[in-house]
């Protein structure tokens, strides 16, 4: 194995951590937009942009994992199938919560309601990311996956 191939193998774990950090930051930017007075009864462009951007980033990340990354992991490590199913269940739950946030935005919900949605999403998302990293980072260091990063981990 060449040094470049070794670097690419290890990079999958680095890429996952990087994407998680970017999504965490997107959540914080969105929370800041809500806190800084971008009230939903007069939605500012920034608030809508940040909320919809956060939703799209998180959902895109999970869809990419479900479509590309997780199947590759399951082929290489079939014993991880229960872990992957659990992560996919989390994805489904998070998608439901994202729909709730999106609906609240569409209905011009007050800032306090948006904050509650973001707090709930943030708690579930963080728990999910930590579990995923505990279960998969070591696996990703050795995973041979011939895919573009955005295909495996989303558009971030």
C-alpha cells in the first residue's frame, strides 16, 4: 500500500469528524440568528437561510451516509449491521425533527419555539454524532471506499 492510499484510508475518519464539526457550527450559527432577534414573525433572510441551510446540511449528510457510506461499511464489516441500523433509525428520527423545524419556520413560529426545536435537534444530533464516532472512526481508518467525500458524507 502506498503512502497516498494509507492517507486516503485514514482520511475517512478525519472527513467524518470534519463534517460533524461543520454541522455543529451550522447549528450554532442558526441558534445565533434566532437569538439575535431574527424573529420568525418577521423572518429575516439570515434566519431563513441559516435554518434551511442547517436542515439541508444535516439531512444531506445522513442521506449520503445511508446511501453510500453505510452500505460500504456493512459489506466490509457485516458484524456492524446492528450499529448501522441503529444509526439509520437515528437518521429517521432526526429527519422527523428537521421537518418540525421546517414547519415552524414556514408557519412563522416565534423565536422561543424555534429555539426549542433547535435545542431538541442539537441534543439528539450530538448524541448521535458521538455514538457514530465511537462506533465507526476506527472502522473508517481502514475502510476502502472509492467514492467522493460529498457522496459518502454529504455536501459539506
